[in-house]
C-alpha cells in the first residue's frame, strides 16, 4: 500500500519492491513500448488488487491519457462459474492485451 511510504508515520519501513504506483508506472512504460492503447485488467477484489488498479488508472491519467483501461474483478475464492464469467467479460472487451493481478 502506498500509505506505507509515509516516512513520518512508518519511520522504519523499507521496500524490496516498488509500491503500487511504481508498479503502475512500469506497466505503463511497457505498454507504451508495445504501442498498446487498450488494456483490460483482471484483478482480485481485495485491498491489494483494488489499490493497484486505482494506481494504474491514476498514473495513466497523467502518463497515458490516451490509454483505455477496462477492469474486471474477481472475489477471493471465486467459483469456476465466476472465473468463466470474468473471462467472458474480458473477451467482450475485444482487447488484445490483458494484465492480471490474481
């Protein structure tokens, strides 16, 4: 969570991987390299998945305003039927590129 980057509140916290904003920037950079203008994001409907999707959308507003992002979420412990429905939603976007946070 990006809240952990607050050095006043969490003086001893350190990271070995970037926060979600950093991950979002890396994803957007790669999508730009591939000339991607539409991406669908499949994510788990939990704090991590939702925060990362929010980070991707926020970073895209400033870094890639031309990028169209569709999101599909899955609840933790999703049934086979729910997974199938999510895949159908991805298919309906008719996008070529998908990013999954599961």
